[in-house]
C-alpha cells in the first residue's frame, strides 16, 4: 500500500541508523544548505539534517487509503450515501463524483538532541492535495463496498521550519497518480464511512523526540 512517505519522498529504502536514501538524502542536503540546522562541535549540519529527515520519513508511514477515507468521512456524496444506507437496511446506493479535491495536513515537532542536550526543535509540516476524478462507487450499510471507476492524483509538499532563527523551507515536493482500487481494501464488507459502521482510522502522534549522535570520523 502507498504511504504518505512515498508520496512526499518516493520509494524509501531503510538502511542502518544514520542512512537515508534517494529523495530523503536530497531533502537533507537542501535542509542543511538552507541553514535551518547549524554545524555543531560534535555533529555537522549535514548529519543533523539527515537524521531529521530520516525520522520525519518514518513518521509519515501513514497509508494513503486512510487519508482518503478520513476525508470522505468529513464531507462528500459518499458519506451522505453511507448515512442513508446505514439508516435503511438493505438500501444500496451507486454514487458518481465528477471531481473531488481534498487537502490533508500533518505536523510533527522534532527535538534534535546531541549528547542529551536539545540543540534545536524543528517543525515538519506536510501538505497533501488529493484529487479524485470520475469516481463511481457502491455504498451499502454505511460502507464503501465497490469502486468501478476513478482516477486520483496526490501532490505532497514537506516544509521544515524553526523559530531561531525564524525560517521555513520547502525541502521536498512530488506528485504521483494513485490507484484507488488497489489502495482501498474493499473485501470483507468494505470500508466504513460512518462511525456506527466501523472504527475510524487511528490518529498518529504529532511529536517525536530524537537523539542525534555525531558520525564517526573517517578511518
């Protein structure tokens, strides 16, 4: 399943602690170059930025399907049909949506500590713009049970800001298509669109503390 991390960074390959891959590494280079993190006596700016972005990437391991369902539960023709079919057992609704755009935001504060002392606190802010076109769906008993058509795109942007010095920088942005029929697991009764028909997706924490150890000097 596609995650928010993949939308923002592309394919992410975990490695040993302190390593990042692909777009994560490129974002870390931009972050260090912007001066949001500074060189320290035991940890250069590049190492701190790499650790920050690797941690942020881990926090964004949120399935994109949860984002879509969460947005549809807030307002859409789908949730209106879900409420109607949940209130009337046996009722089935076919829903068509020509175009639906939904924003999604996520923030996490990251304390960067070296040898037990916090050297800076950064805020990572992620914005997704999700657009669905030509959606055709079936809703029964308050649940989305089938998708017969629908195209989606997701555009993600990651900004990192600090308060001292006050600054904000875009360090990653990407756009990619999303295959809704692959992402949404509709087997086993479908996906609940009203709380009475099932549990809502769990919310992720929005704060993470991180200790960054200096990289060992080259041999």
